[in-house]
């Protein structure tokens, strides 16, 4: 194993390097991305039905101000501020009954009269105050308040006979909030919403098949349409038709981001359409165009892979929610990427060719994902002495990292469409990943790594399509710890491929281990649960290398992506246990985590 540890990662004394005149990359004019921008494309405000009935009273305006680093007052009356502001944000409130529950709470407001309005108005108006629930005298009282809020969830499904006037007024509010806070070059907002489709399976509950719809442009384009909801259709093909009509009508741009595929019951990446038909070339092309990225980590669990789908991966069981069957475990990102290779071989097009991002899916308007300052996934999940018993399975995750030329809607959107993005479970780990044929080991420590990466190869999210003779591709990798976070344990390359017999495979390669380790022994553990702390006395602040695939076959379809793991650190539950003085709870809930980042893949296609 070739290993480079980069305590100070600009190497000194290396021979000068001249960029080759023949390149594999379009970025020869040096207009390539040099900055990574951090954000959240999946946040809910009080306008979302399930956010409101669980106690969230923070508006989109509050959510934007919080993401920009301003102090806001939570729904329970606590002052809170994000330690490090985000670079971009999309508030993705549910399209279904968007803005309805706040109107019910004030006696109907501008809602048209309907049976559902009359039935739910008193229930929503009389919900207990969040502050009272969080400050209950005991856990039983907390649960009573919590369940009172939860039982109001039926209000979100009501038929309120919404007219276009009401829908446009709420959608205009969404657009105006985004426009008011958008500051190109400083803080970017995206206009968008969540399409919350449901797949009904006989004998089982409905499964999520959700997407976040993200518009590149501003009010001029977005005002020409209304959000498309599952009340219109739960078939993704109908959503894509809506998106195509939007682009045709407005000349604007839009994309969709699948999320919570891990809870889709096998439906997000099943090998048939919503209506049960086999994939066609047209379907595969359409899907890969409209859905270039997927959200693979967030509050409702991690969706990279599952132990059932990746039984030889020792790190596969991370923030796993539920107990899926083998079929359902295929709704994770890595199995889907594998299945995409099989479909590419059959159809000539890969329907599951997506990059990977994280986001919070927080329903309290607070885009937080830090274990040591986590403000919960819902308003009832905000800090209290009871949430550790009520919400221990929720993850403090995640964020989207985007390599873009500038912090603007256009630049960030273009980066998402070309899949030059990666996912983090929360830490702002800086990751570079390039694939090519001519990288040298010393390239990994060069201060101009990005220039060499683009000039001699392609970045994450791209394709390698030329195999010179039998030469194996090599990959330029650099990972640097979050400046305010934990050291790195290791860098891994995950490979998936389709062999010449039509069988799909995957393999995890430990390409760099910290602390001079040559074998796959654990990095160690410095976590002290008594005080919820750790030390950076193990691991390394940065790791880099050039890795060559030792098992390459030039005739086999393949993908590669990087997974970076931090050393073990306290989970948010550990911080809660110490802060609230909760004894003897460590054996009941997970208290230690090993956070990580996942890059978008690089695909290899034989020619």
C-alpha cells in the first residue's frame, strides 16, 4: 500500500511539472472549480404539514437567516445560531397541502371552506405548545404531549379543495423568501419543494418514493408553474413530464433529487417502472437526465449501503434504519449503482448514473448536522432530556458538498448536473477525487493538485472511456479533515463492476490507512463517554495518494467512488447523556459514531 500523510499537504522540493498538452478534461482554461461549497437541499419550515403539526413555527425567513449564521429563536423559545454558516440552502417544503396547517391554526385564514378545513381546524388550533412538551415533568408526560402532536398528522392528508388563488399565494411566498435571501457570491438560495410520492404495496404500509425538485433560476421562471404533488401523481415519469414542460415553457432549468431511498421498500431503484413495466432506453435516458444526483445520508438514516447488500463491508452498518429484506436492501446507493451497470449492458444506457449528496431533511427549520450541537430532526426532537429515549435512532446528518466555480445558482446547479458533488454525514471534510491514466504519486502532494487533476483526467461524477492498451486507470485522491473536527481514519475506494459473465460485483479497497498502519487493524478509539469527548491523538489530518486498480479488466463496465472515514467520535446521544446527566443509558442507545464522506462515482465504460 502506498501511503502519503499530509500534515502540511503542500510538498516541498518536488520537481516542477508541466501540464501535458493532450488532456482528458474540458477545464484547460483553468475555469475549473477550486472551491467546495457546503449546503442543504432538503430543509422543511412551518409551511410543511408534518413540520407544523410537530411543533415547528419557524418560517422560511427564519430558516434562511439561521443558515446564514444569524441567531434565531427556536419554536420552543431558545436562541440558537449555526456555528459555521452554510453557503447555500433550498427549503423543500412538501408540495402536498403546502402552507395549509398554519392557516388552520388561525381559524382557517385564506383557506377555501371545505369539510376537511372544518374537521381539522380545532385540532390544529389546540395543539400543545412545543415548549411545554419539551419541558414536561417526566418522560410519560413528554410522550403524551408528543403523541398529541403526532396524532394530528391526519390533517396533512385532507382534501381542502385548494383553489389556484390559494396555491399561488403560498408558492409566491416560497419564491419571494428565496429571492430575498439570495446573494450571489455570498449565499445562494434555490427555489424548490418536495414531491412526496407514495408507493402503495398491498398488505404493507405505503413506502416513500420522494424527490426534491430544485429550480436553477429565479422568480421569473418559477412563478409560471405551481408545485407538482403526489395529489397529481405518484409516478416519477409524470413528475419528469412536468419538469420537461417547465423547461419548454420557461427555458429555465430544473432537476430532481431522490431521497430516503433506504426507506422506499425496494421501490426507488427497482428494475421496473412505477407501473411495473421493464426499463426502456427512453426511460433510462429520461431518468438519468432529470435525476443526476441522489441524497444518500440524512436524519432518517444512511443510504450508502446496507449489510445485506454489502456483507463483506465492515463499515456497511452505519446509521441503519429498519430491517429490510434482500430486495428492499437494493434501495441503497451502492446496490443501485451496481444494478445500473447491468442495465447499461442491457440497454446501452445507465438509468442509475447519479452523484451523491447529503442533506438534513430537518423539519424544524434548523439545518444542523453536528453531533456536538445537534438541534434535532423535528421540533419535538430539539434538545431535551427526553429526546434520547424518543429519537435515538435519528441521525445527525448530513450536508451536500459541491465543487463549483462560484457560489451562484447557475454555478452550483451546473456542478450538480455534472455530478461534481459529494455527501458528508456532517463534517466538512475536503475531498478531491480524479480518475485518469497518467497520474504520478507526487501529484497527490502538489499544491496545484486540482489543475493536474483536471488536466490529466476527470473529476468525480465523470466518465473514463479510454483504456490505453491494458493499462489500469489510476485515481488521484486527497482528503483533508474538517478544520474543526476529527482526524481521518482511512480513505477507501469502493468499486463495482460487471464481469464478462454478466455477474455484478463490488469490492472495498483500503487505499490509505492513517498512523502508518499497513494492515486493516482498527484505528483505535479515544472517546470518553463520561465527558463526551475525544482526542485527535490518533488518525491523520490529511491523507492522499494515487491508487491504481489492481483488478482492472479493460472490457468490464465499472464504477469507483471514495469513502473517507473519520476516527471514532461521540454521537449526539453521548452529548445529550452528559448534558442532561442521564446515567446508565449507554447500553441502550448507540453512543459512538464514525462519520464519513462519500464522493460521486467515476464510471469506466469500455470502447
